[in-house]
């Protein structure tokens, strides 16, 4: 699997996201991607 750099320009949104996650950031982002992909199928 390739890894990508995630650029977050809005620091407030990033802080809020970090507070909301229960697992590591990679897992959370992968879940978001999966949901998005399934939604578009």
C-alpha cells in the first residue's frame, strides 16, 4: 500500500478531528475513505 502525505490547512478542523478519533489516524482516515468509496459505488 502506498502512503500519502495528508495536508490539512485548517488547524481548527484538524484539532477537532484528532479529539474525535478513537484509534490511530491512519485507521480513521482509511475508514473515511472506505465509506466514501462505498457511497459512490
